[in-house]
C-alpha cells in the first residue's frame, strides 16, 4: 500500500486558549504538543508525507505580539525537535516564503532541513508565510514547459522544495471551520476533505486515526466510474 500525503490546517489554537481565559499564545504553545503527537503517530498510520499549515501569508495581519510569539515558538520547536526528528527518521521541510521571516529564524530552518535531509520514515512539511495563490503565481511566472508535471515541479521550487508539489490524499481541518483558506489549492485537486470540531490543541493520535478510517471508507474515483462487479 502506497504511503499517503495528509495535510492539516491546524485551526482553533486561539479559541482554545480564549475559552480557558488564557492568552492566545498559550493556545499556540499547546498546539505545538499536538504537532509532536501527530508527527509521532503519522508513520504508523501509513502517512509518508505530512504537511502542516502553521502560518499563512494572511496571518501577518494579526497583532504584532502574536506574530512575534508564533515566530519564536517555531524557532523553539525547530531547536527542540530537530534531534528527535533525526532519531525517528523524519525529514523536515519549511515551505512558503522566507524573505519576510525574522533573520534569526532562517539559520534554524536551514539547520533543521540539513540535519534531517536523510529521513525516510516521514516527510514533515511545515507551511510558514504560505499562500497557495501566491505560490501558483510565482510558479506560473517561471515555468517554461506548460504541462501538469512541469508546473508541479515549478510549484515545488516556488515553495523552497526540491521535489514536485505532491498531490494531497486527505486534507484535515480542525476547529470546526470548513474552508481551504488558501492552502495547497493545486495539490488538493482530488483530496478527500475531513472537517472536525476538535480544536488543534486537543487533536490526538486517535483523532488522526479516525480521520484516516473515514478516508479509507470513501471511494476515490478521480473523475472516473467505479469498477463494475464481475458477472
């Protein structure tokens, strides 16, 4: 059985914190624990690529204190988790723009990617300052041969990836909202969608397993018809 590409919109951190009368950043901190749980569970559930939506290009509109806290949290995550990722065979890639990120975050990103580059058990892609529409525009401006394959490669390069942008099998969004929010629009052309009211800080390995069980009950036809029963 081929490995799956699962993408997750990690939504609900702020609302989780506010419901507990805590600062929004506390929700993001709790969300980092959910990232660890999900990364640890993913390979055993048949996931080969896991793409997490950490910070969209539109999130720069949020209060500067929250944005700064999110960037610090990402840096801490990379510092604390890189060695664990190496040990567990997890390759880390950060996709999205880098020219607007804090200068002290860039060496941490480059170090994490370099140290984990040989990981084969799971490819963890974290989307930071990411916009699918902007990535598509950047790819369209440089692609020379017009085909789906060449465009997918250009789209990968537009997001600082060596490989072509991989198609998503299952997209999960936590927190109860039901929209894509400019995430992996090209890659999600035939993705199955799973929406859950569970806030991201409460998302567990059991929630991931339930989403995958729902996915495996679906019949994916990719525009065709199901095979007719013999006889």
